[in-house]
């Protein structure tokens, strides 16, 4: 408990606050820019945090990722296009409200819901840590290995439209991660004779190549709808009152958000839809949904901020990221010299508390700034993409070059970028690949330690057997479910 | 449709070649370095063969059904233009980027990027001369500040230029 409040006093020193507000401001910008979400935002920050004070770096990273689901509401409401994948469902009712001249009401309700949801996520995270401690410390390398495999198979199965593509997608990440020096012995793998590849490909390159490059290219090809007008209308306080009136919706959807954030593989792209579906199913008067019902804004917005708190739980405790942005966060921890996993609870528990407070404060700052700066931010939504594109290319090439200061970085960015674009076009899940890439090193180490310490007996440990059953069951269930869906689709098509 | 193989199928074949190479190459590694890549690429090789079999079956079904081959029918991105145009536009944008890279190689990163932003604004985005100059200058300013404050570096060109241009 003492450490809990000590972390707050550390965080409230001016330098930490500066980094936190810096992260929040960047997060607000990244959320508004189309196509860029938490993954790209965090990846751009990775070169910046090299050698930085750990608490400052935490404030920066968490400040950024916490507020993206707050600010990505602007394009959803004003233009009807999502600022990131976490606020697609907000469009359903947010955009109709804006057309009715009530954008301010929708945004006011969304920011209040985001704030409460984000605080709830941080609160749950703080509760889980002491409870999970004995359980987590019972995990050895064999269990951690299986848990990583479980996490990856869930990501693969849940993030794509075909389970097999998801698993191969995660495998693409593992193959990229296996390049370079082997962890256990001084041997270089898959270098194709290039010195550059001896250190392996950097996370910055893979994150930007798989996520930023394809979005920028697609937006350049497509162009992007521009908000016809940027009028906020009235109703800030009505929105705030709406959210407070529907406080039980907020809490229910925030709980959904935490749980989904915790489960590997679901993450940002479905949390908003699940919350939206939940609110429609549990409402008696449904006819106004899709036409501008404020509850349709409150539900996804309270869930998508809460998911970051849930997502941090497996990331910290087991070193298994639940989503793409958590994978980058995990990579950031490794850059800072922190090994996430059970040892976090014994050696770096103060960092977990710093993360919890950063998450809570970032949500407060984020909602506050979004309210205060709503007018200028709204003006940003009428800037055509072609004016932003060259600057985005500048930022990603600049960030990529910081990986190892060599031409290899720029060339690798281009090649991984082409791979990412093709994966996007043909429906190979990129978050699965990113998580596979980040986990490759840990997986290999856990596998080694398991085999070295227990021989092949590691396979017979009870925890390992339980998780093998869970993996098999989840794979089997998803294949059956997908087939049912397809059959249903066929009958629907015939009708 | 006569086109029997789409770029989508080619991508699957590329994965097949990649994983097969993964297995082939891993055979030569020492035991400690071998286990992980060997097993990962073996499993992936099997999975991708299964996947390609699924693709072929689906392709035959679709052609048999008289609805045309599987070309781009199940892309994950919604394009409101013909697929051929998308590929052409992609290659065009890729070409621009490669052009920028060549310019970076010749005249260094700051000057090349400043010129790129200026030219892109003027000729691709149709901005005015003044706006284009301002945008280019803003890009240069960003690079100067980022390299100075954050200690970041950039690629130098063949032609040495004084700071902040080279």
C-alpha cells in the first residue's frame, strides 16, 4: 500500500507530469489522424525512450496509449470514419448526432464515458495486482511458454476471419523475430549474408512497416473523406449529464472493456462492437439506435478506454501482450531493461503502480484537454489527407532510422512495409504477426529453460497439460464456429 | 475469368517459399540455435500447404460456379476502384518512395525530405507555392528540433552539406 502512494508522489513531480502531458498530447493527435492508432503511436515513441528515466518513459508511453480511445472519437463523430479501430461502433450513433447539430453533446458524453471507463480500468488493474501475486509466482518457464503459445493461438484465432490465417500470421511474426543472433548461442540465423540482419530486425521497423506504412499508402491511394463542416453545435453539458444519467451502462461496458482487454487477441477492434451489441440487446427501447441514440455513444466509449487497464494485466504479469499496442509496450519495457513477467511483482512492483497512476491521470488529462481543445481539434478533421501524408512519411522514416542508424533500417522499413500492405490486402492479421514478433525471443528462451531444466518432463507438468487442453479446445471451438458462420452465410446468400 | 492465379495466390506461394527456406536454412544451425526456428518453420510449412490447398479448392469452386475466378473477390480492404488500378496506384506510390530514398542517398536526409514535402505539396496535393514552401520549411524545422533536442540522427548524403541540411 505504501508503494502504491509512493508511486503517486513520484509521478506528481514536475518532470514526470511534463512527460505524461507530452504523451497525452501526442496520443490526442495520433487518435485524430486517420488510420493511426496505439500501435503506430507507441512505435514512434520507442526511439525516444532509449536511455530515458524509467518512470518518465512509462508516463510518456502510457499517457499516449491511454488517450487514443478518447481522441479517436473526433473523426468518428465529425466525419463518420474511425480515428482508430477502437471507435468504429461510436460512428453508429455519434455521426447521426453530429448531423443533427449535436456533435458537442455526443463528444461531451463520449469524453465523460471515456474518463470513467479509463479510471475504472486503472482501478481494476490496481485490485488485481495483489490478488494475482501468489498465482503468478507459481508459474515457471514451462507454464510461461505454454501461456505465450496460448496467447498467440488466441490472437491468431480471434483476430482474423480464418483461424489458420491467424496462426500463420502469428508465425510470420515468429519468423521475423527468429532473424539475427540466437538467444542461447552465438550463431546468426536467416541473415541472407547481410550484416544488418545480424542484430535482427528492430521492433520500430516491424511496427511501422506492418501498421503505419500500409495505412499511409492506402490513404494516399483512396484519398479520404473530409468533414463537410466542422461545427460542434450545442450540448456539452447535456452530454455530460447523459453519461452520468446512464452510469450503470458506463460501469457495465467498462467491465466488458476490462475483460476483453485482458483476453489476448480481442483488443481494440472488437471491444467497441461488443459493448455496442450489449447495450442494444439489454435496452427495451431500441428503435432509436443507429439514428442518434446517446447510449450508442456512451457504451463503446466507456469500454474502449477501460480495455487498456485490462490489457496491462497479462502484459505485466506474464509478459504476454493482449493486443498489438500492448505488444509494442512490452517491447518498450524490454528497451528500458525491464523483463515483464512474474518477476515484475517482486522486483518492479513500483513500476506497476506508476503505470496505474499514469493510466488514471492520463485519462483525466486526456478528457480535460479534449474538452478544452475541442474547437481547434475539430478544425483538424477538415485537413485533407494529402497535406498530412508527406509529414507522416517524414516521421516514420525518421523514427525507423533511429533503430540502428543505418541504411538497412530504411530498406527494411520499405520491405516490411510491402509485406504489411500485402498482408492487409489479403486478410492476414497483422496484430497477430506483431505479437508473434515480440514474443519470439521470450518463447525461445522459455522453451530452452524448460527443456534444459526438466528434459521432456516439462510436458507432463499439470499447468502445461491444462493449458494444452485450453489451446486445443479454443482452436477446435473456433474452427467449428467459423464453419457454422460460413454455413449460415451460405444459406443467407441462397435466400 | 481467364486469369488463373491472382496476386493473392502469389502471396501464399511467397509464404510457402519463405517457410520452406526457413526449414532448409535451419538444418545447418547448431543444436541450440536450431530447435526454435526449425520447429516453427516446419509447423508453418505444413499449415501454409493446408491453406494453399483450401485456396485451390475455393478457386475451383468459384470458377465452377461461373462467378469468375477468385481474383480479389475476398480482399480485406474495400476498394471502390478496380483491383488493377489499386496495384498500379500502389506501385506508383512505392516508386515515389524509392525516388525519395535515392534522393536521400544523393543529397542527404534533411534536404531530400524538405524537397519531397515541397514538391508533394505543390504537385501532388495542388497547394500554392507559398503553402508548399511553408510546409517544406516546417518539415526542416521539425527535423532540426528533433535531432537537436532528442539526439536523433539522420542519413547523410554523398554530397556533404552544412547543418541543418546535411
